[in-house]
């Protein structure tokens, strides 16, 4: 109980000391404020970017590999001339893989055609048309808000049915329930069987923005577009382990090389791409941003720490007489130490809270499709760094105050 009372008294002394020198307090916490703002702002930006990118990547699936003609590139020279003569993946190869792969949860064939005009009566808009096979909802997120997904029969007979995005529904069927109604894609009638939940803008519309997309059976897509748009992607979902995914890649490579009659000395004439490669490339950029934030913020915090230490030494000198009186009345060394240490920590915490508050205000700024979110972890990090700076900056002045001789301190002027 006595310890708690002394702790409370130490906080009260610290608060009174900070209030009595308000201008000096504000100037000393400026460096800490700027440092914490720089660090937490960068962390908040990185976390928000990662969250937005992960949300975008969820629409192209997790633990998924893409069998395509060209490999993805994330920097460096792209030697496209090595891949230009490769054959396009074929629907027959999709069937071949789907029948033989043992380490796959799902195998899907899909193809895209952009800037296609879709119409219903006097309403029209430009849409992204995606033809796909049945298991597309296994490898990717297809949030149906209204209606249903494809049936096996609809895929098998290439029926003219469509799952449309929210923007397509709003533009072609304003104020109506589109389920069961028809619209035209390239002059052909398609019946709406489902409407996807609105995604909104995102940093990366990987695989196309689902809000403007029309999903249709691959057979229907092929009849309309394959003569002018032969590009086909074979997408394979693996099991939820990295080892299983590596086995799946090896199995795909072996089967496809056999199918295409490649000799052992020949290179692959296809590419196996993974979304994780994109995430890793972007993660490298985030790591650089994080280091930059620590460096910039670290210099500011260092300056702020020296400022706090300097002020604490001044404070000890100003209150030497009071320290002598306290010790002569029986105050222990740790009580004096706590008074000055709490003052340094409180000063640093106020600076840290000011920096965090500035980041919070920054989160209300409009950055297009990027939404800044100040997380509890980043708030805790800011407060933790502030407390550490306060302890480091105040420990030496606090020790010097605690070790003062009461007789000499009382006589100090």
C-alpha cells in the first residue's frame, strides 16, 4: 500500500513539474512526437497496403498455381522473346490434367475478354467477360449475394447463363431484381442466375474487378470469343501446405511435359505461376519502407531522447533543494528516482500519444482505393517505444537525483 501511495505521489510530482514548464515541455516532446509519427505512419501505411493487396489476391485464390504461356515477372529484364513462340495452353490439356492430377483439389480452365459491351434494352456498359469451368468457386472467392452458382449441367452443355457483378446489375437492371432476367453479351442472350457482392475499389484488381465482371460457362465463352481470343489459363488449387504445393507443381510439370512430348534436354515450353511470388515481391518493397520508417523515426526519437535527458538534468538542478528536504524527511532513494523517471516517461508518452494522434488524423485522408487503418498493434508499438525512450533518457538524471547527499542538496541554491 505504501509503495502504491509513493508511486502515485511520484506521478503527481511529475505532472506538476511538466505543467509548471509548459513551453519547455512542448519543445522537448516535439522530437519524440515526430519520431513516433514517422514510425507509426509507415507501419500503418505498410499494414494497410498489405491488407488491401491480400484482399485483392484472395480473388485469385490461395495455394493456387497458374499454368500459362508466359511467366510472371517482378523486376529485372523480361526476356519475352524466349517465351513468345511457346504454344498456348489448350482446353484438351485442361481435361488431361483434371483427369490425372492426384495432388489437386480443383482444376479450372478460364479465359478473359475485356471491354465487351453488355446490353439490356436501353442500358449498356463495358464489361469484363470471364469464361470458366465448374470449380472456379473452389480456387477463387465468388461471393454470391443474390441467386446461385453454376450447376454441373449448365457448364457441361455451355448454357447461356451468367453471374454478374454488382455494377453490371446496377447499370443493366436499375431498381430491379436481375435474377432470371436476360441481357445481351455480343448480341447473344444470357440469363442472370447470380449477382456477386460488391467488392468496391481495391489497390490491385487482380483477375479483374468482379463488380464489372460477367462469369459465364467456358463453353459459351469459347463459342463467342476463342477464335479471336485463344488465351486460356489452367488454374490448379493445391492442398494447404507448401510441401503439397511443390509436389503439385512437380506433378503438373511432369504431366504437361509428357503431354507435349518434350525430351529431357528440352526446357519447359509453359510457365507455372504462383500468386505468392507477387506477394513476396511486394513484401520486399514493404520491408524497405519499414526500414526507412525506422531510420527516419529513429533519428527524430534520438534527438527527442537527448532533449528529454537534457531537460531532466535541468529539472534535477532546479529541484536540488526540494530533493534535499524530501530526503531529510525520510524519502528513500527509490522514491526520488521514481519521481524523475516517471517524469521522463510521462513526457515521452505525451509525445508518443501526440504522434499517434497525428497518424489517427492521417487515417481520415482520402487515398483513393487505399484505406488507412491504425491498428491496436501499432498503437501499442508507439506507446512501447515512447516508454522505452522515456526510461532510457531519464534513468541517468533520476539516478543522479537519487544519490544526492541531503545536507549538500538542502544548501544548494
